[in-house]
């Protein structure tokens, strides 16, 4: 494994990319599954990809690792903790962005300065398997990709999330993780976030506020906020009017070593209308939630 040298064209970085929180502090190992196959089986036949890892620590880029090449009909997992350890970044790394870049743009250990003839649309739905595990236990995974123009500078991003259910149990650790990433290389906007928790009857049982640094993530253990609960099933609503975020819910059952990973479905996917209308409704909902007094 070698480090990428030279300058990088942001267009290449976000043809295919997925930001991933490094969860070592929470006792989890972090893996990424990649493939060279097109999910629609209709595009990019025979294309191979350089797998590039951009490693960040406390919002700063530590470096980019050329982790390998993946071709058509190939699938494999990367142990991100091991790749980070090889560079002696274990104590600093908090965020890894997994990129897949067509090999035609790689020249040795540098990316080519040739014009980029591809766009993100050529690789839509090229998602990465994001997997977390406990040593000696099980693994849980989810798939996602960086949304187009995510937190692009000059836009007015916002975030609203309605969660999957969280199962609370004395022998479980339930984590909520929020990633604040951007396709813009000079992004520095921290995200102020508000969260409300409700039980299975819809009664508010707690709230929390936090700030998610740019090019990083923040994680909360739900039991640290809800010290007591009468219902094992909890849901949350979260909003930010400064940044778009990627939310993950991770549950670890310690007696069995079981791990579950989920992400909430973007609320705009439930609205069947033109994007301008959907975006307006979502913004107004996020703003209303964020500006009102939490329960």
C-alpha cells in the first residue's frame, strides 16, 4: 500500500465515494466492501477502479492511501483499521472516505491531470458496504454513497432525519453517529444538531444538542442521554440548518457480540414532487424543528 502523491482533482474523488466513521473509540472495528461491478449491470463494462482511502483526523486530511485495484466481477473487504495502522495514524484517524476512480486516471502513485470525461451520474448507486464488528463477535453492515453535491459550497444544505427504531437494553450499547462530509475540498462548516427522543407512544423522553465538526463525525451513546427508560423501543428526530449529515444507528449486544447497523431513510424520498418543492418542504420542516424549543 502506498500513499498518493501530487495534487488531486475533486471531480475524480467524487465519481464514487463513501465517507465512513472510524469507530475504534467505541470498541468497533471498521471495514469497507468494494466491487468493480455496476449495480445496474448496464454501464462501465470492463472498467477497473483504483481504491483510494482519504484519511482525516480532527477535520484535517492526514493523507490518501492507494489501497488497491478492483475490477469487474471482483468484490473484497478492506480492513480500514489495519490500513490506517500501517501509516501510524491509529491515534489520529476519525474519518475515512473510500473512493473508486477508474484506473485510466492513475499514473503510478499520482492521479492524472487529464480532463475528467466521467461524471457522478455515470456511477450512480455505486455504494460501498460499510461494516462494523467487535473482536471475536459478529458484524453488521449497511450500504450507502456520498449523495451528489453533498454540502457543496455555495449551496444551502440542511438535515432532517426520522429514525429507525432503537432497541434499548441494559446489555446493549446503542450509538447514533452523524457524519459531516462535503464534496468541496475547502469545506469547514460545523453542523449544529438538535435531537429529540420519543418512546413507542410518541412521548418525548429526552433531547440532546451537539456540534459535528466538518470532515469528521460525532457519536453519542443513547444510554448516556436516556439514563432511564420505560420502553425498550426509542425513536429520534434530528435536524440541522447549517449542514447535511449522514446518520447511522449502531447497536452492539455484548453477550453475543452481535452488531446491527442502520441508516434512516432520507425524508425527501417519501415526497413525490419536483425537487424544488421537496427541498422547500424539507427545509421548512428542518428549520421549524431546529428553531422551536426542544421537549
